[in-house]
């Protein structure tokens, strides 16, 4: 087996069992020294984009080595359930609620056999970060359409749903209730008529930064970045922050999350998906370091990199990683 350096954007990424990580459209949580990676568990073939299994979860204490923790949220066998096998469950994101001590998962939900017309959000909770998560309910947040979505927890503990609404035309920044199980009905329309999705938000240098994509299905398009002093805006457009080969198509990928490196102020990782709609399980992950300069940022392609690229960050690189071609199957 060939030893390879830590992050290899676009290559197969084996977990600690040597099986390719299966967590697409991912979201991350850092808690008690551990990172958790939640994502869509895809299966083989063109039907592999629907939820045949559920939401997977992996854990890591160094961002390099990921342990398979199983399926955090399982699809239901009950045809009456909105999360029945064959529904669409995308872009799961998890926050810890300090008041209820529950881990709260939100995801984009489409009802089985209805294409993308339902435009709903689902909520599930668990007392453990690795689950099992119990499905609570699904709905249209604030009574509005909701497709691609993310969650953002601000420094004051207040949390928001950022979702592609109004038939993919405008994003809604929707305030979550204190228990994170619902929205409050207060929302702000942001990026009006810009038709953005794949939203991710991070905060650095006192600014809020946004990265998203345009809406071209599973096909890549140029990334869209913006900066603001307040989540509600006004947002100033920064253009496409990507640099290097295939930067005009976001390196063949679509944004899903910006991952803060714990204990390293200013260190953020851009996380994106290279989708493979004909064989969804073969979708790849693009992780790249974000370079922040004042009130702007850039993302430069690199074939291989590790956490030492971040200024001031001295992080021991792991011994090695080994290439694997094994596929994880449903449990
Ligand atoms: C783009 C979205 O970002 C994905 O999550 C997925 O919903 C596809 N569209 C479906 O075409």
C-alpha cells in the first residue's frame, strides 16, 4: 500500500477501516475534542442519490483519520413516514443545544416519489453526537420553501437556518427557536434573486463570510462569495474566491461547509462535493484551506496539503494514510 500525505482533494478517502468515507453534502460538529462528520450515505448506481440508508456519521480527533460511527439517522421502513426509504435526505447539519443538551440535526427533505417539489426541512435529535437520531418532524420553515440548507451557530449561541427558498431564487436567514427544533418566524431575505445554494458561513476578522454555488443540479458552476458585518446583511459580493486549475467550476465541486480548525484562530477548511450522479457513491470530497485577507478570502487548489499550511498553526501531521479502493456498503 502506498503512503500518501493527509488531504488529497478529489481522491478516494479511506476511513480508519480502509473503506471509502461515505458522507456527502456533509456538515461538521466539534465537541469535547472530537470532530463529527455527518453526511448523505449514497449507494451505487443512478438511484444512489435518494436516501436508501440515511445519514452517516464519522468521528476524528485530528481531521485526518475518520472512524465510521455508523448511521446516525436511519430511513424508515414505514411507508407512512416522511423519511421512508427512497425519500431524499440531503445536507444534514448538526448543532449541540446547550439548554436541552440535545444534538439537533436539520436536513433538506423531499418526499418519496415527488422529485424536489416538497422543499421541506426535517429535524431529528439525539442525546449522543453519534446517534441514533430520532426523527422529530418535517415542515416548510416559516411556511416557506426550503431546499439546500445549512445551520450557523453564532458566538452568542443564537442559531440560524440558511436555506435556499422561493423556488431556489432567494436565501432565507431564519432564526432558530432557543431549543433549535423550530424556526421563530423571523427571517431575512438575503441574496435576493441570486439563485444560490450549497451555502456555508464562517466568521473571521470580525466579518461574516459566505460561500455558495449557483443552481445547476449536480453539475459544477462558479462559487459565489460574499462578506458582511451582520448575518442579515447587507452582503457585499466578492466573486468566485477559487484559484488554480478548474477554479471557474469550483474544482468540479460544490460547497457544503466551512470547517473551523479547533484551537487555530483564522484556520478554516473549505469542504465541497464532487458529485457523481451516475454512481452517487463515487462522489468525492474536496477539502482546501481558506486564505483570509482582511475582508476577503481565497481558496487555491492543492493536490496534497496538511494543517501546517495555516499561519501559526503547528500541527503534527499524521504518520501516513493509505490508499484504499474498498467501498462501504449499507449496514
Ligand atoms: C444541487 C444541490 O446542491 C444538491 O444538494 C442536490 O439537491 C442537487 N442539486 C439535486 O440536483
